[in-house]
């Protein structure tokens, strides 16, 4: 896991104070990181150019320190030559770099003014507008966005929206400094559509530490590859004693249910029960996923007739077996009385874990059920998508929200929900799913979890007492935007719960497996739920 921060300006200030660093030093290091990424892009694509070609780099600067980073980069690049030995047989490439600056906002901060003056003294060329680049009268190979920094949170004024739209039209590699300009506007539900606009980067070089805003759902199409750059001190020293606001899951956090012991039987790996309702296909998919993810026994429970096509390895029953270790309820279940019946079944089986999904969030008695499971610390995972989360919040007396309000406040609302229901794990679906939980006991439980997950990292920052633990999974792709994939996720979580995983570990690992398996399907539009289940078994 990697720590995420809502605002890194306090970290910058602490580093400057403790290590006697200046804004100039931070800017030189930021520009150096941009320089390195830019050089890597040229090397990776060098065969697209002639061996001695001039590489034109357009740097768009604003008035603050982000603009200062851009001016500093321009000064460093001016007169630069890069030599690469590219693929075998293609020879040596010697590129001259030609940086030009478009000053979209006049330099205002002292550091930005100082960096601009140095760049001008070094002979950096400035251009009066973007139209030649947009119309390709002047070839542009790389665009670097240094217009707005991470402190920008408001509406994008019309003249700057026009600039950002023009930049997005330029056929060039695109790099964002710290954060794509205008990014925060995309998730603001109070802004008009014309006030929302952002730079679409292929790579975002964020400075000092990773920021939660880079992992909002609305940021998914604008950040590209996110690279965290140091500012002159090690990550360990920069983050020392800092309190993270959330954590980014890594591939190494995936805990697959690999079987290592040999003296076992099917009961060793738990009994998952999937509730089947009016949409029987949802139950069948969830049960197949549970069986394929390690559950020793899987039962599909139908109060009436079983589905016409039941997987041979899945059992069917219209009575609750006594040895169930985990329930999955809600997928295609239906609404009304059936939800009350399943609430009673769950209450009658307090030792079994459960995952609640889909239709269950429409149950009017869910607040009472969750309060009881929270008090008793019964293992529970909830997996709503944004619309279902809005319904869940309303049924739990936490307010009425639109989908756009849910999307703009994902971290905040997930945290508030878990504060009300400690020890219940919320997996809020989306482009970057959030897994959230508030431990009820004490801070030590949370710190132990964090220490275990980050034992192999250099980070020694922690979490504030009484804070909700927020984990972000950034590995998902548009391939998963298909009917049935949510049912598969429910089955994966139920399988891990049945095998004895904690609610948090089950939700995090199943979410990672779900996302990584989806990425294995090469055809972005051809994923099916069954292909996803098969791909999980190849991780």
C-alpha cells in the first residue's frame, strides 16, 4: 500500500522547515523529475523520429509555483541534446530539444517570477498563442502542463477552458506537472458543464507524495500514468510522521487463496451460500465465481425452483444448510418481503459472514440490521455502486444525495458511513473502487493492519486515531463495465469470507483480483462474466 494525501502543502512546508530547503530547491527537483520523464518519453518513442530531429516541447505556464516549475524546466531543456542507442539496427539518435513557453497567466508568485527571469536570461523562447500548434503549422512533440497546481479547486474560467481544450487537441505526448490543470472542476457538482474542463495527460508527475484527487473516478481519463517524484529528500524523510488520508492498493496486496496445506478436505475451505432470487443468472454467476475462487462448498439457495442451467459443481437447496460460513445476498434477489426474510436468515446465523449487494440496499430495515451487525462485530461487506450507495445512505438516515454528489464526495461519504457502522466494510464501486472500514476497538488495531501491509516499504507515516481506513483500487478498466461483473465480485468476496478471511482482506483482495482479471481480457469490449471468472484462476 502507498499513502495518499488530500493536501501535500503541509508536507512541503514541514520538509522546508526541517531540512532548511527553499522553494527554489523544491522547484529544481520538480523540474528535474519532469525532465527525466520527458527524456524517457523521447527514448521510448525515438524510432518515430529521424535520427537528428529537433524535438519541440511546448510548456504552458501559470502564475504560481506550478508555473515556476515549468519555467525552470524550460531553462534546463534549452540547448539540451539527448543521445540514444535505440533498438538494434536502428542506429544512434541525437535529438536537440527546443523548449518554448506559452505564458497563459503572467508570473505572480516570487518563485515563479524568479524562475521566469532565469529562463529568459538563458534564452528560452516564448510564444504568444497556441493556434500554430493546434493547426500544426508548428510541429509539437511534447506538451507539458504547468498552468494550475494542486491548490486550484474552483471553476475553470472560459479563457482558460479554451486553452485547455486547445492543448487537448494538439497531437503530442502530454505531461501534467503535479496534477492535470482543472482536474478538481470535473468532480464538483456545483459547477456548470462549461465550467468543467481539464488537461488530458498521458503521464502525471506529482510532486512529493500521491494525492487522493488523482484517484477520484473523474480523474481516471485525465491523469494517465501517475509518477510520484521526490523533491530533494527521500520518501521516508518526506513522509516521516505524516498522517495519510487514504492508501493506494498495490498488486502485492493481493492475497490469493492459494492452498499450501495438504491434509485437508472440502470443509476446510468453507461453505459459501448464494441467495438466488428473481434474476437467477446473478446467483448462478456469483456461485460459479465463489467456487472458482477457492470455496470448498457452494450452495445456490432458491426458495422456489432452481435455475434451468445450474453449474454441476454447485449444490442447490431450498433449506439453509447448517455449516454455512458465508452468505451472499442481494444480487438479482428482488425487493419487498424477500429482503425481510433474508434479514431474518442472517440474524439467525450470527457466526456466518455475509456480503450484501444490489437489491439489499433497498431494504427499509437495513439500518437496524447493520446496526446490530456492527455492535456484534459480525463480519460484513457491502458492495454498492454509486446509485445504490445513495439509496443506502437514505435508508440509514444519512441524507439524500444525487449520483453526482456521491461521485464528488466518495471519500468523505464512505468515511462518514463507516464511522456510523464500525467494523462493517464498505466497497464503493466505481472506476477506482474505495474499500473503507472504521475499526471499533482502538487505534492499535488500525496501526497493526497498516504496519503489516507496509512492512516492506520505506514509509513510516501512519493514520490518525478514530480515522476511517480508506483503500483505493486503481487497477480497474472499462472492460468491467458489463452486466454480471458485479455478481462475479460478490461471489469472489463470499468465497474469501467463507475461507476465513477478514471482511477487509476479503473485500480488498477480491477487488484486486476482479480488476486484474479484467485486465487480462485483451478485447476491451469483449469481456463476459464467465471469461472474468476464468481469468481470476490465472492470477
